[in-house]
């Protein structure tokens, strides 16, 4: 009980965060209320409105999800499409239709079911700490009754989903047949016609080169590029101009001793004789008498505390560890137990301590007193901390000067560099989109590059405004030289094109020759020229190209030998002779079972998807107005 709570605080927080997050990806069913129709209503589901505001919230939430996942690569314009908005609307309608069915079906969750679900997440009744539960909820700004309502809703929806998905299953004969197909082995021989063998037959003319150049002009485009200058104001640049004295370090150390003190730690063990909530006076007295007898036993032989705890403690979370509760941190145990442990000396055994869980016998197995780190050992850390604090304050002052100077003296970056002690950096071959090669360079930021490649910046070569590319990071730059997008001249890429055309023409010749051989082999059944036979399967291609493997496993083998031909890009043309089809001597039954489960899951998901479509019809969905085309761009 106590051991679980102590060691799983992070799990408790994650669990509660999951509970608190709405069940649905966009907006919770909690907003599923009827306020009447108006111009703000997009659709009606089961007679209740879906509003423009709710749709906008859903779009905003989805965009936030993508923004977090994509980071600097996020571009909101990618999502400003009718398909993106329609997909969100479809999901919202599906959510509302399911919620309506839950209500109409009177699906509910009893208090006992709810209580059990919460306690199960905390290791069962013995591991549940109500105070901790309430505290974690409070940290999230949620009241217990709000969380209870959300969990009831989630559990009711789960009942519906389980009931529907449970009706979907794949017959054993079907799953076994599919499993057999996946494991099937085929004996194959390969004859490869390498593209290089046909290169000598190719004659590339100037006309062919020109035609390729004209048809594939985008391959020869050179994007616009610029040589730039830029300056960066960030914490590192400011910190380089900040110093800290020994007197400041000493003063901070004296005033903030607690920061450099390792607090006292106590490792404790306990023996619990449990008393159920609401137990009678007689049961409580019996438990107390039992605890007193154990207390006398361990006081007589303190060295046997762990042995007695393992045999007689009724706390399943710690008994197996000899009653060990680990290092006790404030707030992890109920108050009476925690207070008693705080008063014990190492090795001392407490009197009986009563809590909501029963009677405890406690001992401190390890006590480490508080230790203050000497100034000499933390001097550098304190100096660094003070330097950062000073830099943060100085940054605010310098940021204003940086912003004003790059704007007011926009013909050059030298004034701002001289004024603030910054270095002017340069970069070449910079384009308007971030480059993977430039990595984390300060200029390689989409927001800054947009400002740098604005029409005004390109034409006047003036400083950009101060652009915040990261917290406490300002960048300003200017274009020194600009090369607009262009197309490489034909003469420059002639050799490259000739090589490309040669390989393409050679591949055509290889394919032609291969198709002729394929037709001949199908007539004769001959194996002349083919390599040694090898046994392949979908999971064991034995070095055969992936495209070829697909063709081999799809080939009609009702008549053997069977032949297939495959154009293998970059290699040539492959001919494959299939001489035998068989099942493996032994097939892994565990793999069969896993495949059957996968097939069953697919069927169950299809059942759920079909059911949702029926619920939409039942809910009489009405689309009252089209989604506005500006919804995505309006949401910030």
C-alpha cells in the first residue's frame, strides 16, 4: 500500500492526466448540450447543435497537436484544405452520434464500478491513498466530482465499444488460411539481365539530350540563393559581457543556505495490522490486541523486525520486502505514520500508531542527517547562477537597444554590433527555406528566413527587423548578394543528361530482351541460364529484390513451372522460374495465434466503423451550412 504510493507518484500523475484529458481528440462530450439553433450552428446530431465555435476549437486543438509534433517544420498552410476541415467535421459528428447512443441506451457506471476503476489504477484498495489522489487532481485544477463524471463517461463509452467490437471475429478457417498464405514457400531460380550489358548498344543523340532537358527542366533549376550577414543577441552573447564577484557569490550562499543543504533522509519499515473502514469496536480491539502482541515480540528481538514483518504484516505492498517503505518523502504517507517516523531515532521501534488503514509498528532503518555543502564546492555553480540572473536582466535592456538600432540604422549591422558588443556572422548559399545542412545555425530559422527573403529586404538589402527565433534569442540580418532562381545551361548538364538517357535506353533494351525470353520460357518450360534454386517466402526473400518478391508471391502457380518477369529499377530485368510451392514443415503456432489476433482486430475495427455509420443515420445528422474556407487560417 504505502510502498506502491511512494514508488509510483509519477504513474499516479500520468494516470490522472490521462483521465482528465477528454476522451475524444477534439472536444469533449461535456459540451454536448442544446442551446437552440442559430446562425452559428454548423450541424445537428440527434437534434442537438454542433456550433462553429466548437468546430473552431477542434481545429485549433488539432493544429496544436501538429505544431508540437512538427516543430519548426510546421506550416499552417498545409492544413488549410477542404479535406482537413471535412475530416474534423466527420469525426465530431461521429463522436456526437456515439454520445447520443450512450445516452439513449442508458449506459451507466455504478459508484462501486467507478471506485474500483480508480483504486485499480493505484494498486487496489490497499494501495489507494485518497489524500494523494485529491492532491494530484487539485494540481491539475480538477475537483474529484469533475473527474468522477469524466471517468463515468469514459467507462460508459468503453462498454459500448467493447460490445460492438466483440461481435467482430474472423472464422478460424479464414485466419488459418491467411496464415498459410503468409508462410507459403516457393522454390525460385533467378536470371538477371543487367542494364549495364545493354549500355554499348545505346547511341545518344543531341536531339535526345535536348528533349530530356526540356521535359525535365525542374531537375536543373538552381534555387534562389543569398550571401548574408547577421547578428544574434541571445543569453550566451549577453553572458559573455557579465561578471560576478566573489563577494556576490558569498552573499548569495549565506542568504540561500537551504539550496545547498542535503535534507535529512529516513528509510523506514512498518508492520501493519489492517482494520477495515467502518469496522466494529470489537474488530478494532481485536486488531489492536494482535498488533500489541507483535509489538512486544519485535521489541524483544528488534533484529527480527523484517522477519516478523514478512510473516505477519498485512500490507501486501511492503510485507514481502520485510516491511520496507523505502526513503520516506514528505506527503507520501498518511500523516500519523509520517509524523511518527519523523520522531524516531535509527533502530528505535515506535508505539502503536493508528491510521485509517489500521495499526502500524514503525522503525527507522537508516537515518542520514542533513548536510550543508561547503562554499568551495558550490562556488562555481553559484557564480554561474548569478551570471545567468544578471544576463537575464541585462538581456531585457539590450533587446530593446538591439531592436531599435537594427531598425533605425538599417543600412548596416555594424552599428548594432559595435553598440552591443556582438559579432557579425556571415553565411553563403542561403535559401528561403531552412536547410538540414545548416542544422541549428541561428539564421536557419523559418521565421527569420521569411523576413530575410521579403521583397523589400531583397531589393534594398537593408536589415531585417529583430526576429525572435527562440526564447531570449533575437536575430537580424541583411542580404549582401542575391542570386535569383535560374536554370543550369544545357552545356553544363550535357554529360549528366547523356548518362541518364543512356541508362534509361539501356533499361528499355533490357526489358525488351527480358520480355522476349519470358515468352520463350513460358512455351518451353526450360531452365537454361537460371541460377541455383532457393526457397523463398514473404518473410525470407533470400536476397531477391522487393519488387521481384511481390511478383513471385503473386504469380499464378496452378501450372508449374511458372515464370514471371520484373523490371527492377537501376538493376535491369529479372526473370524468375518458380518450380515448387509448399508449406513449411513446421509453422510457429505462436505466430499463427498472433496473426489470428491481428485479423480479428481488423475485423473488429471494421465492425465499429460500420456501427458508427449506422449511428450517424440513427442520429439523423443534418448539415446546416458548409464549413467556412477561412476557419483554419482564422484560428491562432
